[in-house]
């Protein structure tokens, strides 16, 4: 169905392109009498075990774009294109280069993950293409001024602080082992949790174990030896900074060694906040009782009422589970508002540049909250509450908000 | 003070959890040993390191997981059903990996052997074959994406206890299967006509050809034996960890190290090396500085270097030509 829809959009786009063929050949993207078609790319995992994230991001962008096109009030037509990085830092450069080489691509929503964002940045930045990520939360991604990387989600310093506060203050755990997966995102979040938990008075032991799903050179067998060691050391709580696939494997290994969610707090961040956590955990029931957080402005349930119905009807995706779809929707709308502000009489190269500049000036009430960016690309208002969820009978269920 | 405390607390952890570390170490060691047999056999007959062997292991993992998923779906087996599925997985994974290993030999090595290419050409060819297999698996199953474990028995199932330490079914299966398959390979090489052929080719290929040994056939059979052990190891590994397109890289390095530690070319050395590296890797986890598990690899390689300084041909000695 989606495929058919894409075909229809592609046909419409082809028609629009045909009508603007002469000005395009002349190096411009604007026709005097017809609307030009611009492409918004979506970079994220569309295949593999993390494909949910990419598909939800795409659904959010698709929703925003369909509303914009249907409104008829803009001087351009939009289409959406997927760029699959499989959530892997190894694959991401290829996806980014493909996006950069895509004709009439003006900006990208994504990448979904922090590792791929880190390695993709140089390609987009060199081509002056704005990336507006709905979910890449690593602190180090946003830096410098007039960055072409922006995000509609708070960074890990906010999430890490809230996670530490939940473990130490709410749960009262004073002896915590914090594990980083050596990925750009996971190690950063683990550092933030460790630092903040120490500041709150907890005794923190840190561990690092290389991931093997996000381009890391890790060995899955090492997770069982780490689990054995943790089960011996018996910290009161374990925090894992990393992704669902490895977190699930670790929970399975820990459970086999007698360290379970029934007796201890086992927690991870938004990288593990996905239904694939249950399929990665063997047996799946061992994941029950594990906690996962969701960064500030990162909650799922922003689409409500008529919006949720319209979203589901258009994208065939349940609004209640489509994590980061609302953040993607806001990211796409930020790009659309930037395009409106652009001059649009210039070449695609200049239009991309203008979009980066315009994005830094947008300010509107997004569905997730106020959307306006700092010079480094972070949200101006990013102090929303971090949501802590627990796996309850195989379903990730909201427990509380911190902050 | 801090340094002494670090080491003492490491020993405390080992004292408290000796059997748990021992069981995991034996399990990993059995897997390393099964893969190491392939490295050592091929080195014995061809005098080269088959760097695509890690990918032969990986192919076995995918084959076993796909077969058991096809039979079992999302369910979890129990009792005799589990036994049947484990056996089916081992046989199927062994077969597929043997096929892949033979394919690598036919495509990557045989043409070079016919043209008496220098050893360096084999090395490049092996690296090429390794990348090829990884890329094919990545294209088919996703790059760096786990194909989830085959639940042919309840994950984390405890078979028995030593004191308070649970010994898991997966650990017992790995050690038992590894031991049986190793003994079978050892028997074949030591006591059969084929084994004599392998040993003869390893000693002097030209002379053994003059004596009527079919070199091509012997080499193919060597790859089949090594491949089937690696494939079975791949399936056993995937039972617990799932499998990724690059799983063979890390495991392959460990297994190759095991073969060198035991004495490359020496079948029993491969088994001994595998077990030692497995156990050492497990027992060194409590001594990982700053909790970084990568330190266990550094410790392992320090031990390897120390052993090689004392015994440059490995613990049991290189026995190229007198395999086993």
C-alpha cells in the first residue's frame, strides 16, 4: 500500500518536474507558473532489528508532508524519500551520500540514531543540507554555531540526569553499575548517568562492553561473561547505555545467572525503548520489570484525538506506539517553515544553504512543544520531563515522569 | 592501595563465583576449540591461514538459526523435541559450513595452488573471500543486525547445580558437542586412511601425490572437516547469542589465537589452546581495568606472547605434517 502511495507521489512528482523542466535545466528549482517539487529525506533504519524507528520517523514526516501538500497554501510540492542506514555507523555514510546526491533534496529528517548522525554529519554539512533529527540524543552531536545538525528532542544530558535521579532518588539504589556499549550514543548516555548518579551520592562502578549491532566490533559471547561477573558482584542496580538488541541479550544472560528484574533494578535509556527489546531478550519474559527511559520531549503519545486518527489512517501506524513519529512530524514542519522563509528563486544548492539558515530562525508551537533552535542545533526549550517506563507483560508501560 | 584493592577484589569475585566463571570459560573454550580445528588442519595441509574460516563459522550460525526457526517458528521447544532440534541444527549448520568451506577452497585457493602462487596471494584471496561472505550475509540479513537466538530450549535453562552455581544447558551442550566432535576429528586424522592422507600431504604434498594420495580430494576433505566443526560451533554460539554478519571476525581471531597458542598444525594443540583461552578470558573479567571488558583481550594476548617467547611453536608444539 505504501509502495503504491509512493508510486502515486512519484508520478505526481514526475509530472511536476516535467512542468518545471526548463527552469530546472537552467539551474533553478522554481517555475514561474507551477510549483516546484522538493524532497525531504528521512535517514534511519528501515531494515534490520531496529527498523521500527525508521518506519515511525517516516510515518511522522509523511503525515506532515501530506497535510502541507493538501493545504495548497505553500508555493511548493513536497515528497518524502527514505535513506536506510540500518541504524549502523558503518552503513550510514553510504545512506548520507545517497541523500546528498538526490536531486531536489532540500533537507533531511534524521538520522534516527546518534552513531549514524555522527558519521553522516560531514556529508550533509559539506553539501549545506540541514539534518533535523527526531531522536539522536548524544550530547556531542550539537556543537558550534550555525550547525546544520538540529534536533527536535532533548539531548542525553537531560535524559541521563533524570535516569540517575530515578535510580538514586526514586528507587533509592546507592550501588549502581553503569555499562556503556562503546557506541557514540551509548557511551555518552552512560557517562551522563554515571556522573549524575555519583553527584547524587551513589557508588558507581562503570563498565564498557563493545556493541556488535551498531558497527561495534564486540563479541556477543563477552556479554555472557560480563553477566557472570555482574551476577557475582551483585550491584543493587544496573544501567545499560546502548540499544535494545544488546540490552535484551544482557538481560537474558543476567537472568540465566540469577540476577533478575524481580530482585534488582535493570534499566536502559531510549535506545532500548522499543518493542524489539522483547524479541532480543531470551526468554522474552525476562524483560518484564526492566526499566527504559525516554528523553525529555521524547514521549510517544503526542498525537491524540483527531490527529492520532488521521495519522493512523494515513500511515497505517498506531499513534500510541510510533515512538519519535511526533518528533519527526515537528522536524518536517520545521523544514517546511524554513522553506517558506527561503527565497526559492535560487539553485537547489543555495536553497539548501538558505534552509539551514532559516531553520535556525523558525519558531512555532510544535505538537511536542515549542520548536526553536539554539545556534548549536539543540532545542531552545528542552527541559520537558523524562518519561520512565517499565516492561509490563511484554509491553513498555509508562511509570512516571522525572524532571 | 587502590591497585592492590582492585586485584584483591578481583580474586574475591573469582573465589565467590569460581564455578560460574569456569562454566562460561569452558563453554567459550569449546567453541574456540571447534573453530580452531579448521585453522590448524588447513595450516597443516596447505601451510596457510584460512582467514575466511571465521565466516565459515558465521554461515553455520545463520544456517542453524534459520533451520530451527523454520521448524519451530516463535515457539520454545522442550524435552526430546529440543534434543532433536539441537541435533538437526548441528548437522544442518555443519553441512552448510562444510559446503561454504569447500566453496572457498575451490574458488579462492585452488586456482592459486594450480598456478603455484606465493603464500601472500593466498592471504589476499582469503581476505577477499572473508569480505565476500560477510557482505553476502549482511545483504541478506542486515549489516550488524542480530538474527535472534533459536529457542530450541528455554533460554537460561539450568541443567544442574555445583554448590549454589547454576550450570546452564547451553554450557553443557557446547562442551559435550565440542568434545565429541573434536574426538571424532582427532580419530579421523589419526586412525583413518583419509587421516593418513592428510598427514602425508601435510608432510610432503609432492611425494604423497607420487605415492598415490589424491591431493585435491584430501584438501577438500580437510576443508569439509574443519568447516563442519566451525558450522556446528556457529549454531551453538547462535543458540545463545544470535548471529550477526560479522560474528566470525571476533570469534575467528580468538580461535586463530587458540590454534597458535596450542601449536598451529597440531590438532590437540588447537583444542587445548581453545580451552585455555576460553577459561582465561572468563577468569580475567573481574580484573578488567575500569570495567572495560576489552582488557580481557589484552590479557589474553599478553599470555599468548609470553607463551610464544618460552615456546615459539606453541604449547604442544607445531606438528605440521604429523598432525595429532
